[in-house]
C-alpha cells in the first residue's frame, strides 16, 4: 500500500515538473481580457471590434481575426508588413484604424453579418493561443428619425389630435410605438399605415395617432401632455423622438374643470360622512 502511494506521488511530481519545463504551464500567462463585438451594427456606420489581451510578459506573436472561420486581418509585430488584410465578402477593413487590439470595418454590407473571432498567440514555446468569438448582425437604424410629424404645439380640450411617427429606410422593418405621459397608447387610438418598401429592401413605417384630446391626458399643473415615439429595429437599442403639446384653456373651462376634479376628489369623503351620520343617528334611535 505505502509503496503504491509513494509511486503515485513520484509520478505526479514528475508530470508537473515535465509540464513546467515544456512551457505548458506558461499558457496561463496569456489571457484574452475583453472581446467587444456589438450584437447589432448599423449599416450606415463603421464598426470597431476590440480584442484586448494580456500576454503575461511574453512577446506577442500574432493577432488574427476571422469571420465565419475565414481570416480577414492579421497583425504580426515581428514581421514586415505588420498588418495583412485578406479579401472577404462583406468585410472591408479600414487599415488606418486597425492595430493589435482593434479592427475597424467600413463600409458595412448585409453580408457583414456573421460570427467574428479573435485569436491571439505569443511566441513563448508552443505558441500558446487564446480565442474568443461573438456574433454580429447588421441592421439599418431609422435614417434621421424616428420623426413625429403633424402635431401642433397647442390644443384645446376636445380638439382632434392627429400626428404621425415615421421611421424611414430601416432594415428590418421598425416596430413603432407611441407613448403619452410614458404610457403606451392603446391601439384603438392609432392609425396603421402599410409600410413602404424601397430597394434593398429598406422599410418606411408610419404609425398615426388620432384622438380627441381629453383633459385626463394632460398634466393639469403644467397644462402639458408629453408625447413620445419609439422605433425599435430588431433587438437593438430603440431610437426615440419626443415632444410635448400645450393645452389651451378658456378661463371658464379652467374653472369648471378644476372644480370638477375637486368634486371628484371630495365626493367619496362626503359619502362616507353621510353614511357615518346616518349610522350614528340609527344607532342612537335603536339603542336608546
Ligand atoms: C452565433 O450564431 C450561431 C448560429 O446562429 C450559433 O450557433 C452560435 O452559438 C452563436 N455564437 C455565439 C457566440 O453567440
Ligand atoms: C400621416 O401619414 C399618412 C400616410 O403617409 C398621411 O396620409 C397623413 O396625411 C399623415 N398625417 C399627418 C397628420 O401628417
Ligand atoms: C422611404 O423614405 C425615403 C426617405 O424619405 C424615400 O426616399 C423613399 O422613396 C421612401 N420609400 C418609398 C417606397 O416610398
């Protein structure tokens, strides 16, 4: 028994020593600290992908970038030229903005969609390598939008409010929603228009707002109603446009409305008081 244990210790110890001597243990020195690849990239902008690493004191051998497993950029500080760009459909590298830890793509196309991978190696024995990947989807945010149109700055109670919110030239189709005082507007107050489709395809989507203005929707202290439109393209951060409309109050209307609100507030209290009095009288009559 004891003999076996000793043999086991010796074997383990030799394995560790051999590993360290072979440089396998030094792989722990190189780490990929951060890979930043946006999940959604705007077709009309450039995108910069970041691959940050720590060589743990070893010298960098290469940084290689792949899209769907095809290499498109290589940075090797020890070789000349230091950077190499490989032709790949949908991948246009801006070499002036690409280096050891970042690569900028411009212009983007729909085929820029895909899986991006960064691979870093040091020239320590056995060229230890770290790899990480992420997916990126190309979308088109609203071109200069969304935009709220047709809204006047001033309305009276009962006046018809009509406005459109339009998200132009998006890909895919934008989901447009209206909010009043930060509450989503019910669909019966909306007017849906068929999306326009331009070549690409790109979509123009318009959602209308149509309703007679009610004072319940106005902040009566500020005489304002806050209106916001949100356009969401795929899963990306939504874009918004917002404004506020003022309520014009005829002096008479102001008074009657404020009284109305006050009455509504005190009505319940009055009822309670009356019920209490009736109960008290009843109690007195019955039990005395
Ligand atoms: C990327 O997308 C592919 C296919 O949709 C999926 O199988 C893979 O898990 C995704 N990779 C990452 C890192 O999200
Ligand atoms: C809203 O858009 C529709 C369709 O484009 C148009 O017919 C309507 O006049 C617009 N309404 C306003 C208030 O701009
Ligand atoms: C969508 O809007 C853009 C920008 O206003 C316009 O140029 C284009 O013609 C519109 N598309 C269609 C199909 O009407």
